[in-house]
C-alpha cells in the first residue's frame, strides 16, 4: 500500500480527518488544495474566477498527478473526482477512500459554498452537484465509508480500521 487518498464532497471532512489519519499512521499529510493555491499564488476561488471551472480542473488534475510523495495521506479537493488522469493514477497506485455523507449533512456543513470556492456550473444547485458527483466518487474509490452521523474521532477510527483490514488482506 502506498498513499491514502481521501475523496468526497466539500465539507465531508477530508482535510480534518486527513491530518489526524497521517498522525495515526505515521504518514505525511498533503492537502492538494494547498498545493494548488501555492502553485498559482492565489486562493482557490480566485483561481476558479480567473480560469473558470475547466481551467481550475486542469490545474487540479496536473497538481494531483504530479504528487510523487510516498506514504502520504492526501486530502483531495471535492472536484478532484472530475480529474480523470489523476483519479486513474490514484486508483492504480494508492488506496482511495470516499467519505460518503448524505446530502443533508453536507448542506448543513457548507454555509456559503461560494466563499470556499466550489466547482459549480451556473444554475447548478448543491443538490445537482451532489447527484452528479456521487456516481464518480463511487466509481473512483476502493473503500466507501458511510460517515453519516459520525463525529471526527469516530470517523477517524472507522477510516483507520478499514485501512488496517485492507493491509491484512
Ligand atoms: N466528522 C465530522 N463531524 C462534524 N463536523 C465535521 C466532521 N469532519 C469535519 N467537520 C467539519 O466540517 C467542515 C468541513 O471540514 P473539512 O475538513 O474542511 O472538509 P473537506 O476538506 O472535505 O472540504 C469543518 O468545519 C469541519 O470542522
Ligand atoms: O468540491 C469542489 O468543487 C472544491 C472543493 C474544494 O476542496 P474541499 O473539498 O476540501 O472543500 C477545493 O478543491 C475547490 O475549491 C473546489
Ligand atoms: Mg479540504
């Protein structure tokens, strides 16, 4: 097993869990969103405003594909699931974990999603986005964690447990 890659909707807790998981496993922690910001010297929402959704996704694909670290927990951004090359590389080389939450729980966590910077087409609602992405998160994962109602520590235990089971297979 190489890297652990966390995917899921914005607000699912990828970044929060990722850093804690890295400590538990003794791995490095990489937040792909921070790599994207550093690569452009701009905030995510500024990159989206400047280059549009497609331009942002190209940068996101390149940044994720370009990660060469090993033994790292990688928190991807929610839109990484559209980055086909990067997701295929992650699926081939790493363990991809989808943090799967019901729509209502995501909606409650995301107040102003525009401020965070989300790849959302004009007229598309959060619900539309959730439905569109769910199929992709399910396609590009090795482990689908049902995280409904789990607090941070409970989710951490669940994810770490699944990784240990998979290692033992
Ligand atoms: N298991 C959890 N239960 C409740 N709130 C959580 C949980 N995990 C994360 N959060 C909260 O949800 C918000 C989004 O978390 P974040 O880690 O930034 O998500 P992501 O990286 O998936 O977008 C934060 O306010 C965080 O504190
Ligand atoms: O889902 C999205 O469209 C996005 C999620 C963000 O990351 P988080 O999932 O960590 O919030 C970030 O990559 C970018 O602003 C786009
Ligand atoms: Mg994040």
